[in-house]
């Protein structure tokens, strides 16, 4: 089954989970941890990404964030690629460090913000990296220490998190810490990181209740939220996708596709546009015509201009490939 596209728009709340390749370590010592956390903060500030909660563990990491103007993929690419280069150079290794596809879950804010902050910040305690909450208060590789005021990090949205727990800082810190303490006995929460309907509905109890009431269940493995939230988010994503298709690819995107296909065939874009027919040029031109019209949604006239041929020639190529 093909992978689903990520759901993202500037300002979307995501729970991101990053895992090492084949469950391998992504940090080996405190120098690695400092490099990862420093880069996390720098990339957040550079891209306008807001970080609410995070936890760095030996072979994976969790981040609760709101995507910035450039979107989630750009932030994650700059974070993971840069860190992987630093890690490989330092440990004299080559190859991939992370699983190719990090997990990103779009979250319904009102229902899950507090729970996600708590769940993420309790990861070091569940993993037995710290013995108790008092030690977690001082643990430098998790956002909890910043929220309680022990480790300042200007790039972490501490005040926003505390705003969910009280109007004054002192009361909010105490209420937040009490809330975290109450979550310790709960343990692992598969509904916050698992897949499909269970996550979307908020857990098996909610799924069973809805089924008893014979209500339709909307679920998606990319979303944590109520059925209405899931349905609305998917509807918005479809509308954005349709708008993008109507708008079509930019000239730069089209040129990049043409350059890639020509390079693969051992031809040049300039020779293709000149109308040449030597060697593979006719086959490359036909391949590009189908790609530009069928996959990128260009009109016959637009494809013809890019390929240096007539609209009739494009029409003839497409007729030859019709079933």
C-alpha cells in the first residue's frame, strides 16, 4: 500500500516521532545529545517552528511542535540531515542514521495538548533514564526541565505550555508538575502514538462507546482527534490539494522534472527542445509529454511550449498511449 501524504499547513500542531534506523542509537553520549538539542532549537528559530515539548532518548525522540511558515517537511529535513552529518562525522560512520520516514501525527489541540506534553515529557522516566520526578525536573535532555524553570531555553514555548495550567507562573508551574505526577502510573499510551481509528477516536474506550451508539467512525493514522476533527482536517487537505492541482506546477518545478528525466536517459533538455530526434530523444519527449500532462496536470499547449513541439504533436503522443 502506498504511503499516505503528510497532513500539514503552517500552524498545524504535530506530535513528531523520530526513530533510529533499525532501532539503532541516534545519540551515544552527551556530546551527541547537546548537538541534537542545539540543532533542534536553532532550526526551530530559523524556520518559525514552535516547540512545546520534546524528549530525546537513546534510539528515538518525540517533539510536540507547531509548524512554521515553511511547513513541517522543511524543518524536519534541516534538523535530521544536519544532525546526521554531524553524528556520522563524529563517529566515523557512513549511511543513514534515521528511519527514512519520521512519524507525524496531526493533533486536535483543545482535547490533547496537555496530555501530549505530559506523555512526551514522561518518556525519560518510563525509559528509566531518570529514577523519579525530582530527577526529571533537572534532566537536561527533555523539555520538562524548561517548563518547570530549571533549564532556560528561549526557543521552547514555555509560557504557552504554562498558560494551559494557570494565570500566574508560580501556580501554573505547580499545577503542571502535579499534572505530570498524576500521569506517572498511567504508563504507555498507545492511543497517543498508535495508528488508525484508535488514535483518531482517542482510545479503545471511545471506539467501543461510539460503536455501541452505532455512530459512524472517522479514523486516519495521521490524526489524533475526534471524528469531527478528523473529517474536517481531511476535507481541508482535499481542498488544498485540489487548489494546488488547479494552480499547477511552477515553471521551476517543471524544468526540474524535465532535467531529471533527460539526465536519466542521457539526453539534454536543450537538444530535446530543439526538435532533435536522434537516439532516445523521441522516446524521452513522449515520456515527458505523458508526465507533464497526466501527472503534473499541464495543458497540451503548456506541455508543447516546454518541449518545443506543437500541440498536435502532444495530442498524437497521448493518443498512442491511450488504452
